[in-house]
C-alpha cells in the first residue's frame, strides 16, 4: 500500500490563486499615451503613412514622427489635449526643444491668435496647468483612442 504524504510538508502557498491586479495609474497613462501618440501621428497621414512635421513641414513616415506638445512639460492638463499635440520630427521635438518659434507660427496659422493665447493659459499656474486623472478617466480615454485609431 502506498504511503500517504505528510500533509504538514505540503506548501499550500503554491495553490493560492492570486487575483489579477489592476493596472496602476502610471501604467494606464503610458497605455493611453501610446494610443494618443499613434492617433496624432496617423491623423493626417496619407495612404503610405506619410505625415508632415508641424514645425519644419518636412514629410516623414508616421513611425518616424513624435507627438510634440505646443506647451512644453507634458503637464497632465495638456498631455492628451488634441489641439495642443501635433506630429513633429525627432529633430524638431528633441534637438530643437520643440522648435517653439515654428510651433507658435503653426498654431497661429491653424487656430488664430486668440485661441493660442487661451492655450497658453493652460500651462500657466497650478490651477490652470494641473489635472489629476483617475483610473476610470484613463480607461475611457484608452477605449476612446482605440476607437479613433480604428476609424482612420
């Protein structure tokens, strides 16, 4: 007859099923940013995936572009603001620090002086530049941009 195992030796921890953890706000924000950035870069792309840098006006494949912010710093209030983020080449966005003079010129051509002045207020002062996202808001944004990308 086979001996039964001593139950005091069994490691019961290996049988505990852990509940899946909810993604952190940081992880959710990164997921939304990835989708938002893709949507920005694909938005006006042609059938070959070519889009134009908003500051130097050169054409690049959308995979070579970045989502550049008009208001620097990527504050939460402007992080996912569709009017304040446009396709930019790596050179303009990184090496030229966003190429602010040309970006300003682009924004004024696209939106007008009054609107650009309003946009500038979003990045100034704690009350104007601060936005704390909840997990629910980020989840909604994630689904929103997934849907927008599908429609492109």
